[in-house]
C-alpha cells in the first residue's frame, strides 16, 4: 500500500492479489473523517502500456467498495476495505526503504517547554534560535547542540520507520547538566530537518518537550 498526502486529501494505492493469485491494484482518494481517512475504492482498466500513445478514453473506472485508513500511532495504522462485498482488515506499519543520513550543520528554531526545574526561572515555554552539528552513520548518532548559554552533546541510537526517524540519546552539557533525550518524528527534506523531542535531566529534575525546525545555512 502506498499513501500520498496532498492538502486535505490522501491518495491510496493497494497492490494486492486476487482469488486466482494474480496481481491487481485498487485506488482511492481519501478524505478526513474524524481521526481517520476514508473514500471510495476503485478498480480501473485501460490500454496496454506498450501500445504507443496513451488513450484516456479506453480507461474504465469501477466502484468496488470503501477504504478507511485509521492511524494508531505515527508509525502504525489499521486499514479496512471492501471489494465487491468482501471485507478486509489489516494492521499496517511504515516500511523503511533506506536509512536517512542526518549528518550536517544546522541552524535551529527550537520551541521548548521546560517544567519541574528547581530554579523556577528556567521553567516556561520559549522559542529560541540555536545551532547543531549532527554526525550520523547507520544506527549511531551524535549531536552537538549549542544554545545561547550552553552547549550539549547528545549521543545514542538512531531508528527509522518509513521516512520517520527517531533517536534515543543520553546527553551532557557544558553547565554540568546530564540526562536522557528522545528525538522522534524526524523528517529530512532538501535543506531542512524537522522533529520533536522529549527529555529529562537526571542532575536537576528538569523536563523538556518541544519541536525543532533545522535548516542547512546557505
């Protein structure tokens, strides 16, 4: 199954096998329905791909049922669909084609909510401009993250589901703070990287959560 999101629609293609184990595909344009996405499922036929110029008049479209895609987490979902009265339910997960490489030097806009610090002045929700240098090879990742008042090194294990990356790291900072930091929903595009984070400082009890948008400087 392949999903392509565009605006308020998601285009789905199902690559399956029929009762005689022959390959067949169905398509649907899904619209949001609460926390799920749903739409009419179609079977199409058309002219032979090697016949020369494509003739759209020879394409036929047949309504075979309904498809619903219901996300459970950022990595998993339940898919239900019907084809000519046959109902199917599948649990699906993102498929990883290749591991991303996040290495690079980035300028960062970080939105960080800080709570439970013994120094109340450190608590609060702030957006700051920072920087980071990432060294990434396969499942090992190190991040040197520099803010206005300190620098921290995060090191740990990188994981990926589909195009979404995640890292479970431990960190130490130049002011003596140390703890654990999880980064997740990491998505790399040409020139930038986005994601979320959540962490806990073992040394002082501070908790952190937030989002980052990282850009490769021109």
